[in-house]
């Protein structure tokens, strides 16, 4: 049976168009990483030759220019999926030193959020809460087809100008990530669903929804994972506390993190260990809701690192694309590690006749919260 995968490449300076026949025929491999932290990226490798005379350049370089936009769409089992929408940021040329052997050109890029990280600035946002600030910043990049999805954090009130003025020092992306970390949020730009559009998500990790097709291990012909390993970090789970230094009366008040309010994926959280790390923060000058959000974000983020699963699968055996930033079921490993997981990142590796996916999953502890994992 023919491997049901087709890759479409759109590339261009402003509006990406279908890649030339020369570029497609020269393509050797593609690797795309989608993650819920930091920028996602892609890398394309090509076999290249110059046009006969030694003083002529590689024709492919005209298409693989820095800051050209690239959209990668994979058609799997007849359905299109946008794997990446990004900007070329690095170009490598590896000339062959042997007669008759092609040279190699590698184009590496990052998702369109890289354009948010190009200019450092100092900007004030008076009387605006974090939700408004994030939405306003994302809207500046609408030319790249970015659509914002911003989830308001708890207690996100606009500060009074007499108390303090939110001030940005750094790039737009740095400031958005700073506010995300403050609330235990993630920020990422996810390509699609249509080519040329992306969703900019600022909010808590998505741990609700319908799980993707299950990952099966040691289950005979049902198995669809080539390799997998599990790590439990007993030092990850953290409780946090600190003092709030109030502006009005200059008195201090203690704030503590509590049990995470995020959806539970493990029956036994890392916070239930016999020993849990405790972090003490220095006094802060913000209001109580923001101080509470800050200490709670430390606990919530720490739980994402308790159990980490890394593995690789063959897309043909799995029968689908594993998508980052969602849920997936895992079975066949045993009582401690079976169950639902959050898909933190997925790396797609495509060559002619091959399509592998490597993945990283996380959750806050051991044991399943569901009686059975649906295939």
C-alpha cells in the first residue's frame, strides 16, 4: 500500500505561493517542531547543484532567502494539516568537495511569532489589564494572519495609575511571555487551520477536550509506538509563598499557593509526595490578586514537570497526526503510567517514504484518572 502522505510547500516574500518544481524535486527532508513553550520551528534540507559554470550561484538560494515566509501543509489520509507557518531565519550552504556529489542547502526558520521578537522597546500601558495588553500587542501582527485567543486570568483588573503603570521593557514577545509566566500561562502561535492563518493562544495549558488517538505500547499488533521512556522528577513539585507589601498602608500580608485548579490528569499529584519543595518569594508591591497569581503559577508550572514522557512513532502505524497542545491517551505501560497526558511538543520528520513523529508528554503525577484509555 502506498504511504498516504503528500507535502505541499508555499513560499514567498509577502504572500506565499506554491514552491517551484526545482525546489520540490531537490527536497531531501523536512523537520517541524510544534511546542507550547517558546517558538516552534522548521528545517528543510535540499540537494543542490550550481548551473554548470563555476561563477553561477545555486538557483535554490533565490527562493530560500532570509525572512521569506514558508507554509508547510501535509496531506495525510486525504486530509490537509498545516504543520508550520513561519519565517526563514537561517540559511546554510554545505558545498560538496567530491565530483558528482550534490551540495546541501538547509533553510531553518521559526513560526511567525519571531516577528514579535525583532525590536526591543520601552512602552507604557496605563490603566490596562494584562488581557487588554496581550490582545493589543497581538493585533499589531495581523498582517501575518495571526488571530488572538486570549484567556483572562483570575483577578485581572486594570491598575489605577496612582498605584502603578504596566511598563514593557523588551520585545513584544518577551513581554507577552513575561505576563504568561506570571500567571502560569503558556503562549504560542499555532499554524492553521487554513494555510496563511495562525492562532495566537495566551492562557492556561489546554488539559480539557477529547483525547487524540491513543499511544499503545507492548500490545501486539495494536502497538503503534517505536520507542518510549518515562521520567518521574521527585524534585519538580513546588509549593510557593511570599509576602505582599501593600501600597496603601505599607503592611505586609502572606500569600500562599494552593492546590492546582487545573484539570487533573493523574490520580496522585506530585504535591502528595512525602517531601515537597517549598519556595519563598521576596515581598512584592503588587495587589493581592496578582501576588496570589504569581505564587500559584509557580506551583502550577512545577507540576507540568513531574512526569515527562518522550518517545517516537511511525505515522503509518499510528494512522494520524499527533498534535501538540492537547490531550492523548497512553496504554500498555502499567497502572502507574497509563492514562491521559498533555502533549507538550511534537516533532514531525519527513523524508521520501518515511514520516516519523517524536513527542514529549507531561502530567502532574502517577496513576490514571480514567477507567480505560480509548484507542
